[in-house]
C-alpha cells in the first residue's frame, strides 16, 4: 500500500530536509534511494538499497515525434506521465511508501529544451530534443558572424544545434506571443531535469543542476553562472532560467501529485555526467565510455577546465559542496547503432545479441573496415559531410567479416577519442571504465583493450547512469556517509587487457585511418 502525506507533512519534511541536509532521515525506515532515469526513448525508475543493489526496476517507452525532416520532439506531459508512472510501478513492486525512500535522484537526456507557463505549468510547445537539427542555420549565421570562439571560451562547447539555447530561441520566435510573455516573466525554460523537478514539486521549485546548465550554451562554466552576454546573444530573457544547484543537495520534496509525497529531491545530473560518477571516476584522469546508440567518453579533469585542441568539449562533470569538477567529453555518433544497422538494414542478424557469435566465427576482419558515418563523424573529426563506407571487400568477404568490422569500428572510434583526450589533458591513461549495452560483448572489450593499450574495466552493475543519480542523492541526505563508502559499493565485474601484438595493432590502425580519410567529405556538393 502507498501512503499519501497530508500537505502539512510535506511542508514539515521539506523544512527538515533543507535545514538538515546532511543529517539524513530515520534510516530505520528509509532504506532505499529512488532514481529516475529519463532517457531519449524511455523513462525508467530504479529502487536502490544501501549496498548498491537494484531491487526494483520499471521502464516505459514514449512517443518520438518527427514533424519534419531533421526535427525531433517529445510531448512534455508524456515525459512526465511516463516517468511518474514507472516510479509508481517500481515502488509498487516492493510495496514501498514514501517513508522508506531516503531521497530521490534524477538523471536525464541532456540538451533537450522545454518552455512552459509559470502559472498553469502547461508547456507552450513540445520539447525540442537534443537530436533536433532545425536550428542549424541559426548556428551557421552565428559562426559567420565570428561568435563561435567567444561562445566556446565561455561555455566550453562548440556552436551547434545539439545544445539548448537556439532551441529556446526558436520557440520564442515561432510560438505566437511567446517572446512577449517571456519578457513579462510568465514563461519558464528548462532542460528535462528542470521540468521533472517542477512537476514533482507541484511548481514550487524551478531549478537545474550545474551539469545540465553547462550544456545549454547560456552558462559560463568558469564563472559558474548564467552569462548575461550569452543570454543577450541568443535572445533568451534571464527571467526564464532556472536556479542552478549543485549535483548533490536537497532542493525540495515531492508534492501531493506524486505517488510518494514528501521525498527529498537531492541529486541531479545529466546522463553522461551521472554515468561518470556512477562509475566512480572521481579522480583526475579517470575515464568512462558508455557504449550506447552512440558512444560518450568523458574524462575527469579535476578542478581544471581544460581547453581542447582536438575538437572535444570542455564541460562540468559535477559540483559537490563548493567544489566543481570539470571534464573533457568526446561524442561518437554511431556506436551500438551499427549493430542495429546490421540487424535492420542488412538483415545479417535477427537480434543484436547474435552479432558476437557471428563476428567470432571468423579469425579476423578479413581486411574489411567499416566507417559507420551514417550521420557524419563526431569527435574528434566533426565532419558532417562524411558518410558510411565499407572498404576492403573481396570475393572471400562474408557477412561475418562485415559484422566483425562493424564491431571493430566502435573500438577504433573510441581509440581516436582517447588519443585526443590524452593529448588535450596531458594525463596518462591507464584504465577505461565501460558501461552500456555493447560493453557486455567480451570480444569487443578485449579488442578495445588491445587497440588502446589500457586496461578496460566493466563494473558489476551496468546501470551506471541511474547509480550516479542515486549516489548524488544519497550523499546529500547522509544515506551514504561519503565517497569512500560509495567506492566500496562500486565493484568490478570484469577486466580486459591487451593481447594484441604491436605489429598487428599498428596495421589495423593504419588501415582504419586510411578508411576514415576516404569516407570524409563524401557528401559535400
């Protein structure tokens, strides 16, 4: 049974949590953390105990809206209803009530932008998703005006439609009356974390965390505040912006509209930063790679915001107390998606799990190299005109060789980004922590270790994104005492070391880079 707290109980718990954020609650009953993982295609909720065990999970997919070519949107109310629904389901599976949840942590798809009415709480337009390219022309105009370097110096980001600022600008310019209402202070902007906090608290709190703020093109990562010059440049009224919080502090409690009112909302971080923390990459130089649809490599660079000379992003990893940790990030557009292409496009396999066996059926790639530039190449190349290509095909080439080459392309791209990070950071790389769907492929992980000559470590729990959000929340309320306690929770699941001869490695990398050069600039008119 789920018990609902009266509004005055919610107020009392809010006052207690804000006044005593590090003393925690009655841990005799509050034995779990609730983590909300709001992703691009689905919303998930996980219940996590003090030993870091995931004791309950619920997940629900939601609609992807494509109004025009290159446009991607989500219904904000569907994001909320799906997230609230899976939270209720995950708690119901364990018959939990609010008193048994010490805190709630949120992690989310980054850069997706929402605008809503402060009074009614209703969105004025759909969420414009990070994948959306409708503002590319706007970014090109800013680049032509010579603004890209100024923006990069302040934000650490490249000027691209990927980020939030031009999306907000588009909404204000295209929804009738929106700009006037924004200037009058009637509208709120936020990334998905802000939207969830607003809904969870019944509109009491308009806040984001510093990691999500750093992905908007409106936040100065050095001064750690919204930048007046950038707001003016993108024509976004500062009154729309949420208050920026650290990643681990109590910012409010869930309201009566949520299945479990009175739970402190105590942790927030964008998905890739949360995964970095969930992997316990808390020391300078530590790196994680998430092998998802794409691949996202992030290196902890400590208290230093390191400028990249190799087309990587400089970003904020997290803030704990008064201490900000920075990171370098490299995004690979096509990682596990190349396996989906083998399944859905070439029909080589019936399900993604079959790729390992097919690739393992041949001793090597047979001289075949796949450059999966289906949407151009990301870091460190950033070539939007590159296109996918297969090189080295002979009469002896089989589907197994192509499958193996596809898997190897994930490792090759990761190697390229790692090299760029090592050069930018000046920090020796000795270990790569991995997570995400493709990281379960042992052959791929062994090949990755061989190419990079660093130890590849896969954790026992691959749900690192949700774990990161849970760790942030638990630290804020004293559920976990400190980082040392959490480090004992994180456990290694498997370790892979190089068994690739140096000559073979050199040959593979030489051929890979030759293939990349030939795939570059293919679609330029």
